[in-house]
C-alpha cells in the first residue's frame, strides 16, 4: 500500500482495517474499524477530507476524491462501493450500496439503505432517498427495495468484513 501524507496530514487508518498492497491513500483520510480498501483503489484526501466509517468496503479500482470548492467525502458505516466506482465530493450514508462502475458526483447524497445500480451516474446535488433503487446514466428512480434486497446488502457487508479478516491473517 502507498500511504502519502499531504501538507503534514497523514491518513488515519484503524488498526482493524484491511488495506490492499496496491491501494493508495493520500492526505486527510480516516478509515474506520473493519473497513477494507481493495486492490488498485485510490483515496485522495488532498484538497478536503475523506471519512470512511466502520465495516465499509471500497472495492477494486475505485477512486475517491474531494473538491476544494465542493467539499469533502463522507462515507458511513456498513457500505459497499463496487469495483471501479468514482466517488467525488459527496455523502454516502450508512448501509447504502453503490454498484460496480457507478459515479457519484459533487454534493450528491445517498441516504441510508439506498441502492445505486451498477454503471449508474448520480449527478451533482441529487438526493437518493432511503430504501430506493436508482439506475441509469443519469440515474433515475426505479422502485423501492424489498426486505430481502435490504438483507442481501448487509450480507455483502458481512462477507467483505470476513474476506478482509482472511486477508489480514495472511489467508
């Protein structure tokens, strides 16, 4: 892993978090307990802060960046951010799910238990409400999530915590 301080600020990574060797974490970044940052992921907290809660997984090839004028990134607890996603100057609340190759733009808010489908583009300032499924480029409301889907979202979080623990214990 590449850990780079920026302007004297070093990333703050919980000792229980898993950071893949090929990931890069720069500047004002805080990563909570049992969270995982997977291969080839970049977290750039150089112009604003990035806060990642507990039990959150940021999957392979994702990029998280902030904006000097549009603010920090706040990512809550129990969140999945799928492979190759771009997260920029936005807020993702607890228990949300961001599908693979999605883009979340400046000032967007993804509320608790919301689901952004793979390949979606959430435009600036869009608010995705709790328990809603959004899909498309640009993302549009599709329907409300079922109880089974909400449980599957949490199963994914638990699976990634377990997977990270296996990697941490060297397989």
